[in-house]
């Protein structure tokens, strides 16, 4: 990533001074590939990380894998998730492995403490250790195991980039973002799965097509609709209590899909007909250059863009208040500054009038 790729997107003030700035880039694209707005380099090449998860599930869903294993929409949603490791998440995963005929020990994602604080504290008080089911990527990995089982492929090396599961994921992802697979740099994700470098504009296009697959083939379009419907119907599976993806999809009432990734990455898909009658689906891809550890910058940018597009009404914005731009308060709840955008949304606001 070059410093010239990014622009100031979010600034935080304290008193009369700007105390900190988040730099980054974003691009807004419709399902026909037209760039509607951008800030920074729209062709910034970076890893989408966990924002790739709906695409990693797509080959399995397209081959009627959900029907073969009798997966519910809730189970499809957790395949696309960075879940919080709650007991409900673990129960869904246990049921999936029973259907597939695999075990928790088959997961190669690793182990970490649950992202949900209440669950984490409860485990610690009980003297229990987390297992692979608590890992935020275990739903994606369960989906990969299911893909292998569906085709009779071995499961031991399912994360090898040359394994048929990973080869097919790479091919389908490349088709959705309209790239040559050989032009997508290979990396290794935090969960040890392959991850691919994709220009921001191409990733936004892929999300727009996922939300609005009208121009895709029948089977691909049906698979896209199955995934987006599951994510929007079960947002609690995609992230967890108090998490941005869950809160945004819950507040938006089915009008958007949302999936964050590590190191300040975020994608948002706006369903067709949401902005106005007959409008195409829209994809948004956001990258915060400093990694956005707290997740505040990408969430605020995403909400600001959705507000400019007329997707979110005032009541929905109030539900999302903890994630948006607004006052900065201290521990005594005194207003000491504000978090505000450093970019214009005039291009987007013109779209809805």
C-alpha cells in the first residue's frame, strides 16, 4: 500500500484541535461496474480478509451443497461469518458437523478466545478453555470441509491452495470480481486459509453482483440470492451481539448485507431497488490504512455513505449511533470532541434526488 493511495477519511477532535486522523480509501460501484463515488485510489490492491467469506461459500452453495446436507439459512449464514463464539454459534456448528460427518478436530483454523465478552468471561470463570468452534472463522472452515465432503475430496489438507476446494474458490472469486485468477496475489489469512489480493473497485463490484446477480447465470444467481438472504435473515450468525455487521443488517431490515475483514476492511452490499425504484444493486468496499483496530473508522464511513444514499432512515441511524460519526465523550460522559468525516458525499447525495 502506497501512502498516495489513501486520503483522510475520519478525524477526531478534542477541544479545538484535530487529535487523530484515519486515512484510507473507499469505492462505491453498481452491479454494472460503474464507479459512483470514491476517495483515495479505487484500484488499491489489498487483501479483503474475512470480507471474502460469502464468496468462499459460493461454490458450495452453487453446487446445491446446502440441499445435500440439509443446511438451514442459519447454517448458511455462519459459513459467511466472523462469529463471536457464543454458545448459540457453537451449537449451530456442532449441528453442521453432525450433518457433514466431520468433527471439531478436523478444523484447521486454530483456537482463540470468543470475541463475545460475556461468553469469554463465562468460560474463564468456569475454568474452561476455548476450542476451534469458538474461533471466529470456524463457520467458513466448516463450509470448506462440507465442500470437500460433497465432492468426495480429502479433508486433511483442505487449506492447501492446490486443494480442489481452494482452487474452485479462487476460480469463482475471480469470476465474481472479473479478474484473472493469476492476477490475484496469494496470501495466508489469520485462520490459515488462502486469501487473495483484489483491487478495491473489483471487490466492490463483486459485492454489488452478489447483491444484484441479475446478469449472472441461473445457478450462480440463485446461489448469490441464497447467501445474501441467509446473511440478512440471520445477522446474529454473521457476527454477534453488539458487532457492527450484525447491528447494521438488523437495523437496515434486509436492505443491505455487511461483512467486515481484519486490518480495517469492510464491504457493504445494497440490494436492488433500495435506493429508488429500479435501482441496481450497489457494492461498497472500504479500507482503513492503519488497520482500524477498534473498527470505528470503517463503520462510521460505511454508515455515512449509506446515509448519503438514503438507505438508512433517522430511526435506523439512531440504532447505529455507537458506530457512526458524532460526539466523543469521556468516562464521565462529558462531550470532549467529535468524530467526523473528512470527505464529501455530494456525489452520492445527488443520486437520490
